[in-house]
C-alpha cells in the first residue's frame, strides 16, 4: 500500500510557505503523492465542521506544488465536476499535467452541497445522468484533438484543444461518492475510487469491494481500479484509548499502527490528511505554527520505508 500526504489546504496553516515545505518534504521522503480537496463556500448558517470554513482552490494549490516538486504525484480529492464546464476543467487538468511532467491524479465527484450548486449556477435535476455525460465529454476533451461532442447537456464544436496531457490516454480519473450508484460508476467508468472523509475502516472495506465488484461485472480486472483512502489524521501528544479510537487518531505511533488496518482492507493508497483535524489544524482559528508542527511530526514518522 502506498502512503501519501495532504497539502495544507484549509485553515490558518494553508500558507505558501507551508505548502512548499510539505510538498518538498513529501517529494524527498518518498511519499507517493500530495493531495488537495475542494470546498467552494461555507453557508453562513451552516453547522459544518470548521475544516470547510477557509479552503484554498485545489487546482491552484496543486499548480503551486507542481512548481516546487519533481517526483511526487499531485492529487485532487476531489473537485466537483458539475461546477465546471467540461472544457474548462479539461484545460486546467491538462495544464497541471503538462507543467508537472505528467504527475496528475484527477479525483472528481458529483458534489453534495445544495448551496454550492446554487452558487455555481448548476441545476440539481438529473444529476446522475448529467454527470455520466459530463464524464464522457471530459474524456473526449482529454483524449481527442480535434474534438467534437454533442450530448443532451454538453456540446463542444469541432475544435483543437492542445496542449494534450502528458499522460496517455489521459491523467487517471478517480471518482468519489458513497451511494451505490457512485460506487458502480467508479468501478465501471473511473480509473479508481476515493473514499470520503468520514469513512470508517468498514466503510472503506465495503466501498472498495463494491467498486471492484462493479469493475469485474463490467468485464474489467479488479486491479484496473485504484482505491484511495483519505486518512483523516489527528495527531495528539498523549495516547488515545481504544476501543473507540479512529485508526489515525492518537500519537504518531498509534497512527503508524492504524495505517496497517487500511492495508488489510486491500486498498492501494492512503493519504494522511491533517486538514480534517478541525480542532487543531484545519481551522481558521487554529495556531498555524502548532498545526504545522503536528504535520511535520506525522510527515516524518510515516515516511515510506
């Protein structure tokens, strides 16, 4: 199982200096990738966790990280596809892939916040059908030049769209989601699946199994889909008692032990994500220096090898 790390994306610690340090250290220490996530807005009357209160744009953050690294892969987990015209997001994904020398992993989801759909000016009706066509259009834009697409919801006049991505036939597209239809879509349409932030070990195990079952039923190999886990990491100075402890909650020693539980689920990659520690890291009110210190401890303790 590969181990990756999340970039500083939310809260007070999401600064240019911290992104540079985390990205370069992950690059040097053998982590497979660095990952970001998307949150467009935080409704004023929301009770959502503070991690969603102040979030950098993930595509911009990955472009920044591409410029200060040379080896580590650059992951989106995830951007909500329907918030973009396929041609716009395809151009952005291709640019990151070109500028990074072919290191992009494009995680894409359907989105769940009604307020974000409203702000993006996107209808919520027929979301699943629209998204399937959206994926078809994105694939055409990333693999064909010239490209032409005519669907029920999206149209691309015959056009040239260079530069093409470095990776062929295109960067890997991994799909998020937890509903049965989303898991089937990841197995039949995607290059993989990305678990959500509140997923338990059993959620991950069953989700990965459902994705691979769907791939097999579609005539694909179970190994054709890559299953990636957002590992919500909460570093604490003192040991957190079992049995209710989340696998990646506690001292760095406990977190290292917790990684093995995900390996037993048969997943391909876990990326350690301190951003979702809404108390001490991914919070606008958190102490940025203390948050970064916790992330450094984790980055050092869990480095591959």
